[in-house]
C-alpha cells in the first residue's frame, strides 16, 4: 500500500515541474521493518529526522545575513524563500519526532546504524555531515558584497545537494507512511530552492546547471 502511495505522490510531483522528470526513487536493497508496538523507530528513520533537522537549523541565520548583506532585492527574496522553507520543514520535523518513540541518542549516529547492517539515512555517507548551514553562517558573517553572495551560493548549493539526497533516500526507503509522505511532498519546495540557487549562481560566475535534476542514486552530491 505504501508503494502505491509513493507512486501516486510521485506522479503528482512529476507533473508539477519538468525538473522532476528524472527523480530516482529506488527500492531499498535492505528493507526497513516497521516498528512493532513498544519498539522505537528504525535507526535510519531516526537518522533522517536528526539529519534533516540539522540541515534546516542555521538556515534562519543564513537568511538573516542575506537580508542584511545580499547584493539586491532578487537575491534577498531568494534567500528569504529558502529560510521560510526550512522554518516550515523544522516545524514538521519536530512534530514528527515528538509523535514517535526514538532510539537512544547514542545509537542515532551514521556509524552506529552501519554496525547494525543498515543502509543508512542517505545514499552517500559524505552527505551525513551536520552543522553545514551553521558553519556557512559563521564563515560568511564577516563577508560582504559579491564575496558574500558567492560564498552564500556555493555553500547553499552544497547544502541543498545533501538535503535532496537525504529526503530522496527517506522517501524511497522508510516503511513509515507519514515520513514517506513528508519527505516526498517537501522535495518539491527543496528542489525549487535548489533550482533558484543554480539560476542565481550564473549571475556570479558560478558553474551550476540552470535547471534542477534530481540526484541519481549511487553518485549523489559531488562536492564542489
């Protein structure tokens, strides 16, 4: 039933924009099992909630910096939209987390999940990095003008490649219907933000495709 739901939602996404024509939601080679009564959430799902929340945290500060230092209104509007997207995501992730029994905190780590033979929360282990938005905000706090704009765009392109990988993997693999729906539907706004970043990057001489393309599994989010 969950597979049918994924297909239906993905079909809606596909007709909503050409950039989704190459979305790649693949079956999990090591399927996760739904928790039984009294059991905690699968480690990979708990990892998604943690890493997705970490990816969204720090975006408010990046948005504040962009509102202050952005070179023009179009740039500031793009940054504001991204910050608003992540504020919404953060609220949803908190709601999902509070409604579930999570594993002990010392188990909710990528390396711990691997010890249990899990596929992991993302397809590329490099994409489990946390604190990227916070680190970007810190490094950009003293920048200004075109230097700020370029640094912001390069950081956000890296961050959003990882966020797309994170949400795509969760949408493909989770047995939790609500988590799958959350991941699939929010990929639309995340992809839209990444497209806007790529288009803006061209103004500042940063090489990035003008239109978004969903990351292909097995080779996601190459570091720029």
